[in-house]
């Protein structure tokens, strides 16, 4: 459907985002938000006061409508014109898994040694306890 083939009454009943979709489809180029909304106002024969009072609302509409995308330079275009490249490097995934596994091992070691207050490599730990004597309460009362 072309914008010029739509009657004024039909255009007036359309939402701004639907008109923006038609404009961007026909133009086949990205546009700044101000230029795009100005074009919508021209098509609908709206005055500058409407442009000024509703540009923020139009920006919000464009931001939430999944048919549109805002580009790095701030211009807007149809999302279908811009494919998102998803590159998955299997080697990186393997490295992440290895890192996660290593983290799990460290956590287990920490949990095992949670009540130990010395160096786990210290073999003298048993020697420190060899002279330990446990005294019963009954023995101290005598």
C-alpha cells in the first residue's frame, strides 16, 4: 500500500507509527525522528504546534514499536532493513564453560575449608593439636 493511494480520512484514522512505517517503506532510507514526524504532520496537514506538542510522544511510540530500530547515528529505519549479526564462536563458549567449571571447584574447596583457620598445605596442623587435652566438667569440679 502506498501513502499516496490512501485517502485523507483513512490517514487521519491511522496511528503515527503506521504512517511512519509507510513513509520509511516508500523512502527506503533512514530518517531522523524530527524529519519523520514532520513528514507525518505534512501528510496529515497538521500545524507546527501539533509537531511541537507531540514529538516526544511520537518518539516513545517509535521506541516501543518493534517494527522500528534506532540506529547509532540517531536516525530511524525499519527493523527488517537491519539484520542483527549474531556470531557465535564455539571456542569462546568452551572457554566460558571451562572458567565456570573452575569457579565451581574453587567454591567447593572454600566450602570444605570454611572452619579451618590455617594454611591447607600446612602439614603441622596435626602437630599443633597433639598436646590438646579435653577436660570434662566433672573433672574440674573435683
